[in-house]
C-alpha cells in the first residue's frame, strides 16, 4: 500500500464493533483526557499544583493520539477535529503563519480552539513568535478559555538585561498602543498564565488583560534570579473581573508594580514564592493593596516562604479574610511565645498541607513532617480567636498515630480545641489518644 493511499472505514454496520458515533466520540475523548483547559481551570482549588516543567509532556502527549485518530479515515477525522484543534501550541513564526492559513480556509476550526500555549524558541530572527502573529491567530478564535506563556518554556536569553538584549528589533515595545490595528477581544478567556521576561511581551500581557472581559484567573510568574527593574510593567493595571491572583514572582520590582494594580473582584490570593530579600513590611504592603476583598490567601511550598513570617502581615491586613491555606513544612509560623495573647483575627478556616520538605534538616524517621512544626501549628491555632475549622490535606495518618512527645501534645491541643478538625474529603479526624 502506498503511503499516500487513502483508506475508507468500513460501514459501521459491518464493522467488527458496531458503535454509534456518540460512543466513538466518548472513546476518543477519554483517550485524550483531560483537555488542558480542564487541567488549568479558572476556579480556585486548594493546593492546586504549581506550574512545572513536566506539564509540557502531559499537554502535548495526547496530540499524537489525536493526530493518529485523525489519520485513520475520513469519518474518524471528522469526529476528531474538535479534539485536534482544542489545544494549540504556537512554536514558531512559520508554524503560526501556516496555522493562520488553515484557520482562514476552515472557519469552523476556529471555534474548536480552547487552550493556547505560547512557546518562544530563541532570540534568532524567524524563530520567535511575534506579538502581531499571536494576536492575528487568537483574534480568529472566539472560544479560547486559557492562554499560557509559562515560566518553564522561557529561554535563558529571555532574561537578558537591556544592555545585553540584541533582539529588541523582533519585538514590540511595551505599550499596547504600539501594536496598531490589532485590538483583539478575547470574549471567552477566563485564565491567563504569564511568565514575564525582559522582552517586549508586556505588550501582549497588557493587551490580554485589557481585552478579556471574562478573565478570572491570573497566574503571573517571574522566576529568573536576575532582579532588574521591571520598567515595562510599571504602568498601573485595572482588571475588574479577576477573582484569583496567583504569584510566583522572585523579582522585587515586579512585586512593587503589582501593588499598583486594581483588582476589585479579587477573592483568592495565592503566593507561590517571593524574592529572597522579601520582608514582612513588603508582604504587608502587597496584601494591603488588595486588603478589602481577599477571602482566601494561600502560601506555596517554597523555601523562600520560610525566611520570614508572611502570615502575620496577611492576618493583620486582609480585612475580609475567611481562610488561610499553608504547607506546614514550608511556612514560618508566628512565634506564640512572643505573642501570647489571643488575636481577634477574622480568619475562621485554616487549611494545612503536609507535603514533606526534602531540604529539612530536622526530619524524623517515618514521619513526613517535623514533629515540632505540628506542635507549633497547634499552638498557633489557639491564638486565632475566630477559628472554627481546620482541614488536613493529604495523608496525616502517621502524625495522628505516632507517639512522639510533640505530636501527642499537638493532638491533645487540637482534640480539646472545640474546632471542627476534618480531612480534605470532609471526614472528621479521629483522635485515638486517651487525653
């Protein structure tokens, strides 16, 4: 059989497996599950994993399955097309131009696109996707829910200082008005994940945030250790619809710029990481910028969050705070011996995750957490006068059964507290100690 020879599927009535089209669609969907827009929702979920390098393989892996299904026969291709085009990876200028021609020739494909991954390849001419090309593609697709330009696809050259950056001629300046004629409305966009670099991608960032009337989830990162001033993101930003702001920012200047933003609908603030020189005063300034609206603040699993007490300024400044979520092995809990009096904080619910810290020097055999950390957590909770619920996330069985002195004392405090102590599935925690 020649490689280009077409094969027609046998009629379903005489095939070895007689299945309705709807059943085939379900099979194809499960074979490529989950789609990226469900893996990266616009709703807050406690302790959702941070963005990481392994995601790329998970996201592009199903593309091979979809392409194979589309090549089997004409009927399968028609059934697979919505799955094939639901996720686009914009790799290069040539690929983007080719994709644009396909979308021009088949208008129905435009409505299939729901997730777009922007993947810059390098500083050489012809290798990096240009902002105008991106807008021309996205402007054709009215149903995009998620746009991702994640940190794990950034190149080292993306973080060059201005004096070293010889690729500026490939990019637009930062101000969005300098992309004339490309005002592209994203009517369905609900989630934007963006790694900010030294290149002119600030123009695209401002464009998406200004022209996405349904944007609810903004995930901003800056993981480069180069700590230069972020001049291109110093303009104030107002997004009236964003309810969740997630930050993995290790640049002090960018944190300073974020304080100027107006997010009147913000209810969830997630802080994955902070600059190494971040202080309590800086954290207080950040949360004060949004102090009246956040109901949930979550701190990530990063060593930098152990360098300073971020919890106290959050409790002091967030006037509407109902829930605080933290990783017990990555949080610097307030010292209750220095603050013995019960504080009238507004927080009613504490979520605590037991993810192990592989860099901890005080590990205990058979335990995922340092026993003294659990005792310190229990004692700290007693200082929260309004506390009603404590939720344990992940597997706490070893902590609940180990006879280490600190754990026995922590369980005694928690058991006698009067709070609802529950697992993350809603089951009540059972304390088997006699006390």
